[in-house]
């Protein structure tokens, strides 16, 4: 036998189920819901007063039910129909019918769901109905005043409740909209951050692969030339010790080239694995951080020299510590943050990669890294043929440099030199994102004048002859 508590709980659940079913049906079919509620109210009142009211009172109540159901079509139409019925009732009858109890519900619906004009019309309707009812039913003036107060209060309460519900609904809607806007903004910021990080990783990948492959190609060509020189030494009339020395030198040159290829490829593989790890596990706290910086600049210069490029490097002694080099006592050292250090290094790396790929034969490659007041200046210049407009427009290297420099509120200048060759010059504020620098750039942007020349290399590139400082 089922315990009493279990039976009671089952009955409560059954009632809740029926209540939910009725509520859901009323929400999906508002006309049927309103009609059912109105009929229940009219039926209860009619049964309670059946022995005192004439039969045609039921017709008046039915008319009120139909008028109330019109709220699902138009609230103003409902108010108009109820007003007409009320005036007709006062004019032709002297009784209160069951349908009159629908008027407070109609006032509530108008105040809760109507527009401003509809709400004001409902307020005027309830006041007018109170006055008409008092004039029609009150036997004396004092009774009329009392009835106006009672009727208006009885109608004003649902109007106030409806207005409060409308106001609360508006507050909740605004809060929901604000939360949705905040969520969208947060999602957009997250997407922007992800895209920015992906773009940074793409730039890193481009610079690593382009530079490494360029060095590998140069070293492979050098090794092939050395091996060919060793095998053809005898054809050039060398004999004995001279032939042996030539072959040993060629063999050493080929070995050095292979070692440089292996070192470069190993470093590129390590950097690529690090970047792929960030892309592969974005949800495990993996975060992109610059892998190389000014501390790797001496190694880069060494690789360029091993590639037989005529490098002429001028490095500021105040950056010796940042580049991992020994410095003299008494020379103040400037600390460079990792982002700025990485950007400066990548500019040098990409610029020298373009020299290897596009410059052709050169006699000097000048690389300067120096401090200029509150700025870090980096320049790379060669005296080769320089990239053609098609080469400059077809790659992503110069565009990537522009993005790196712009992200740190810096300036990048690229273009052909007046004496031949190509120049890349970047200038970073040591305090990246300095507000004073940003205001200065905004002032320059709003100064009247002709627009800057835009070349294929990027927004600030120029193909006018430039002079290296």
C-alpha cells in the first residue's frame, strides 16, 4: 500500500503537471485562454446571482467576454469595445452584470502591455467609468462621491499593478540586452584577441621559415660550389700539395655549409614546434610569447657572415646587455621589453631575408641598431638591385613588418635608396604605447595636406629615393 506522504506528493505533482499544461496551452493559444478565463469569471458570478438578475444579463456578460478577447487582436480595439458596452449598460440598464468584473482585467492588460497612448486611454476609461457608474447607481450626491472613490480605486489598483509589471518587464529586458551586449562584446574581444594572436603567429611562422630557407638555400649553393671546386681542382692544373690543400679546403667549405644548414634547420624546427604547440592546444593555457629577440641578434649576424654576406653592423653600446654581449663599465644599459625586443629582431631578420632573396650581388649590408632619445631605431640597407615592385607586392614580409611596428606605436619606412639598393628603417618608442606618442601621431594624421604615397610594400612604404642615416 502506498504511504500517505508518497500519495500526497504524487497528487501535488499531478496538479503541477495540469497547471503547467494549462499555462502552456494559454500561452500558445491566447484567444482560447482569455475566453476560458472570462467565461469562468462570468459563469461563477452568474451562478451566484442567478436568482436576482434577469436572463438578458447573461447576454451582456457574453458581450463583455467577446470584447475582452479582442485584446489578442488590439488593445485599443478592446478598450473601445468595453467603453461602448459600458456606456450602453449605463444608458439602458441599472444593474451590475458579471462581465463588469472583466473591466479591471482589461485595465491591467492595457497598462501592462499597451503603448503610452493605450495606457493613458485606459486610465481615462477607468475614471470615466467610475463617474458614470456613480451617477447612474448612487441615490445621493454623497453616495456618488463615495462610489467614485471606491470604483476608481478598484480600477486604479490593477492599472498601477499593470504599469509596475510593464516597468519591471522593461527593466529586465534592458538588463538582458545589456548582458547580451556585454557577452557579445566579450566574445568579439576574445575573437579579436584570437585573430590577433593567430596573425602574430603567422608573422612569426613566415619570418622563421622564410629566413631559414633563405639561409639554407645560400648555404646549399655554397656547399655545392665548394664540392664542385674540390672535384675540378685537378682540371685547373693543381698537383701535389696544392691539389690536396684545394680539396681539403673545398671539403671543409662543404662541411661548414652542411653544419650551417643543420643548425639553421634545427632552430627553425624548434621555433615551428613551439608555434604549432600554441595553435594545437589553445584551451590548455598555451599562450604565444616572443621566442627570439635582440639577444639572438649576434647569432643572426654570425649566420649572415657565414653565408658570405658583407655585413657591416653598428650596434649601440647601450644595448649590449639586451643583446647578451659584454659591455664596458660606466656605459648605462637600456632595458628593452620582450615584445619590443622581438619586433626589432624580426625586422632585422625579415629585412636581411629580403636582401638574400631579392637584392642580388651586393658589396655591403649595413645593419644599425641604436638608441635615439626615447626610441629604438633599427635600419637595414644594402646596395644591391633591390626588390622589384612585383616582388615587393607579392610577399607578406614587408606587410608583416608594418603590422609588427604599428602594434608598438612605431614607424616603418621602406623603399629604394638614391644610391642604389633598398632601405628598411624602423623606429620604436622604448615605452611602447606611450600616450604622448599616440597623441602626436593623431595630430599628424589630422594635419591638412596631401595624402602620403602608398607603395606596394604597405601603408607607409615609399619608392622615392631614400638616404640611410
